[in-house]
C-alpha cells in the first residue's frame, strides 16, 4: 500500500462512518460509550490515542519534534498591496528620434541587463556621426601642420646654433685683429705699386727728354727730319701724362692707406664683422621665435580640433544615450534584468524621445505596502521583520523588512502606510496583489512554541498529537502569539513533550476512524 492509497482509504472510511447513525442500547443504564470505554480500558487503549505500525508511519510521513522554549515575538496582521520597487521596474525610451529597424524580443521574454532589445535608425544620429568625422579630419590636418611647424623650429634652431658658433669665431678673430690687417696691407701694397710706377715713368721721361734734346740738335744740323723730332716730342708728352697719372695713383693710394690705417687703429673693421655676425644671430633667433609661434598656433588648432571631436562625440553619446551605437544606428538595451511586461512598438515605426516603447520588470524584490491602523502605528519600527502571505499562494510565506514608516494618516482609512521590502520572491508576488502583512513588534519573549504545521484545527478547537508510548495522543492546546512559522502554546504542552510536526492530518483521520469503529460496537 502506498502513501496516497492509505490516505484515500482513511478519508473514505471517515466519510462512510459519518453517514451511519450510531447504534444505541438500553437496559443497563449505561450507553455504548461506557461499554466501549470499558472495552478499551481492558485492552490497554487510551481514548484519543492513535497507533500506527512502522509501515503506516512511513507512508503517512510522520515527523516529530521535541517541544522547547523559543523566542516568540508579537505581530500585527494588516492588509497590504504588492508593488514593484524603483529598481525592479524600468521603461525603455528611444534616446533619439528615428525609425525602428529591428525588434529582438517578444512580450513576456526574460531579458538580461544590457541585452539588445531593438535597433533604431536615426538621421540625427548619422549627422552627429558625420560631425565626428569632420572634426577628426580637421584634427588630422592640424596635426600635420603641427608636425611641419615643429620641423621648421628644428631647422631654425640649427641655423641659430650655426650663427652663434660663427659669432663666437668672429669674436676670436676680432680680438686677434684679423679683420683690420688685410685691408691695410692691401692699401700699403697699392701705394708701393703706385710709387714704383712713378719712378719707372720718371726714368722713361728722363730718357725720352734726352732723346728729344739730341734730336733737336740733329734737326738744327739738318741730320734728322722734323717728323722724327715731333714723334720724339709726342712720346715725351705721353710720358708726362703717365707721370701725372702715376702721381694721382700715388695720391689715391696714399689716401687709401691713411684711411685703412686709421680704420685699423680704431678697430672699425673688427666691429663691422662682429655686427654682421650678431645680426645673423638675431635673424636666426627671430626665425626660431616665428617658427615657435607657428607651432603654438598649430597646437591650438589641434586642441580646438580635439575639443570639436569631444563635443561631437558628447553629442553623439547624448543622442545615443551612451548605448551601443554605430554610424546612424543605436541599440536599445535592457536597463535591468527581468521580464518584458510591455511592448508597444513595431518594426518600421517612427518613434520620438518621449515615447515609452517597452517596460522591464524584475520581481525578485518587491515593495509590500501595509496599511497599519493609526492606533497600532507606534508599534512599528524601521528594520522590524515581517511575513507576507497572499491568497493566491496558500501555505507560502515571504519574509521582509520594514523600510519606511509613513508620516501621515490616510483620512479615509485612518491607516498609516508602511513600506516593507521583500526579497528573493522569484516573481511569485506580482504588482497590485492583495496581501496580508504580519508585522513583528516588541521584544521577543521565551515561551513554549511548536511549528504551525503541528497544530490541527477541528470545529474551532486546536489540537496537537503528542508521542505517547507506542502511539500518538490527541491533546487540546490553547494557542498564543504566532511568530516566524511557530505558534506559542499557552497551555496543553510542556517542555520535553514530543509532538507530531508533519502527518497530523493523517493521525486526525485515523483518530476519527477509531472513534467511528468504537460507535459501531
């Protein structure tokens, strides 16, 4: 016999017994109950006791627990409503106006955070992307100009270094007087040449004058002709011209020599060479400064281009809401992990920024707003534990914590809203469900308590089954405060008693069956 067959047999016997009228005997002044009690007593059977063999206990799933003292905390049972948390619900809106080109999910799908839900194609986004490309081209051109100007600076610095080296060399030469000696020596040589020429011309003139004197004597004697005499005189005149020219050359050479001698004595040529070298240095330095100005200008252009790129990218990120975007398309992604509970868009549809396209809900954590009567509000404290039950999930309890205690009383219900956070519910608690909230309050007190599953209720009375020798005895109990799956037993049990915590329904059925059998005797 399996467990379920046994249970069905118990229930069937119980139902059959209830349909019969108990027989009644008369004559001795005692009823059937007395006879049955006497019979049970003679057989060692205690009224209300249920005995099962090992196989029956196994099939019934009997489990027992020793009664002990537990910390019991009082609680308020108040109505409540389930709501999603701010982190448990998210809407998906387009970051930019455009057209839906793909939809990757369907209503009710489970989605993970960051998963692509749909793709939007946007002209505005494409324009932003083009702005980035233009700014990058400007940056590349400015970078090329910067490299060119830096090369110009390097070249100008090389020229400046050469000019400074030449200036240093010219200063050494000037200190040695190298620049003033050459012109003076040249003037001296010119003066010497002029004086030598003058002496040569004077010698030729003296010779030619002697020839003219002899020819004049010979002409008077009629020995030479007049033409020969005129030719000699002409040559003597030319000698005079050369003599005058030589004298003039000497005068010029002498003046040049005196000037160069004066210049050399005053060091003017040395100063001239130094000034030329210094001018070359200044010119090279000016070229360096101009090249550096061009570098700074190019650097500013690069910086401006980089700012333009950053601004364009910022606009692009803003347009795409930081999503996975490419050129003129942007992916709509799930803000949170959860279930797609709203889908209001179709492929090809034009959308704008304000339109809610999808909603994702994650109900692993929910708010349960409890309505606490104003007279009990002082009992509720932030951080207190709560238990939540809903009619749709009988036998299930969800544990939470009081997060917010309201400050105002609802004028209609005269209740204060208390928000409780319930975690780890895996979607069983859904928004707008009605719930019962068991709010724990006060300090826990030690009391005899048993699991709620140990209590059997019949006709408004509460019982437990206590282990009694080789059977289970039905014992009435008076209950007190319920707390975290346990219930306080005010009377009917003591510490150390062994009670049935699972299978009590089967024992109750067996006990009813025994009672019916007793009535039949």
